[in-house]
């Protein structure tokens, strides 16, 4: 029974992650940044959407990365 709950949770998490990634890619597309994100070798649109908030504010001002 515990394995069933674990599998159910894992499937729900994968579904939520896919939905979030789809929405992130949609925002990048709406901002017209898809070509910029995919111009970097090895970087996907979702990967770019994940990294940009770390390097810029919502106003678009670049900030140093915080490690």
C-alpha cells in the first residue's frame, strides 16, 4: 500500500512539473525570448527560463549571480 502512495505521488509530481515547464516556456515565448534562450548551445527554453530569474530582476536589470 505504501508503494502505491509513493507511485501516485511521483506521478502527480511529474504532471505538475510538466505543467510548470510548459507555462515557463509559454512566458518565454510571450516575451519573445525563445530564440535567445535556444541560441545557447545545450540550453533549452525551460533551462533558460530557470536561469534568467537568477541573473535579472523583473525590470530586466542585470544583477550579479548569488551563489
